[in-house]
């Protein structure tokens, strides 16, 4: 089984769309980025390009300030801290982000705009999508909710109230969905 979280869900999708499923029996996408995040004439459900330009500007202006806002939204700390995410866990995430390459931090934003719509119909293995309904990084309505019907055999498990990093804040729901998917 291939599994990917966030940007990694795009890697899994592109791999299966490009290389096929010869050595893969199932796939799981957590906090999924497909089908296509950018709003265009043929993708009105997407997110306005200016949002991504503003993110890049924020990274250039104050990368650490950007990380704070990103991680606050990554975990929905205004709603879930301290019950589902401790300050210490948030701090550890900040340290990982702060150690990242400034160039990679900036450059990765454009990769979020990858169009996976051509890859999805090529996927011929069962796919599980687990996604928080309150995801502020990859909004549920613009991403996961649109996936049923784009892949032949896809099961969508919305995690009610879940943020982007549902594996941390809602591990029971995520693990239950994964274990059920793997064992069936």
C-alpha cells in the first residue's frame, strides 16, 4: 500500500497516474491535496491564486512568522489546543519547520498548484481518503469532498472537526479508518 499525507498525497496520486499500480494494491491519502487546488475557469471550486501569492510574500517577509500562522492552522490551535495538541508538540513542529530550507519553503508553494485531475481516473486500486472537515490548509470542500467519482474505487472518511494534521489530533479516527481499509 502507498500512503501519503498532504503534499505526499499528491506524490501518491502522480505515481499511480504515471507509473500505474503494478506493485501497489491500495492507496491512502490523508489530508489530500488532489484533485486541483487552484481556482481556474475549468476549476471554480479551487482557491484563488492570490492566496498562494500572499503565502509566498509572507514567507519572504517573515518566514518564522509565516510558520507560526501555518502551524496554528495546521492544528487549528484556537479550537484544539490543549486538548488535542500540546504547546510542546506545536513547538516541536515549529522547530522542524524552522530547520527547513528557506528556498524549499518558498518553492514548495507552487507545487501545491499541481493539477492531478488527469491522474485520478487512471488509478485502478482501492483508495482511502481521510480528511478533516475543518482543514484550513487544504480545505475539505476544495479537495477531499470532490474526490468521490474521480477515482473508480474510492472511500472518503471525513473526520468531523478535524484540522489538516488529523493523524496527530484525531489518531483514533485515522487509525481505525486505515486498519479497516488495510484489512478488507
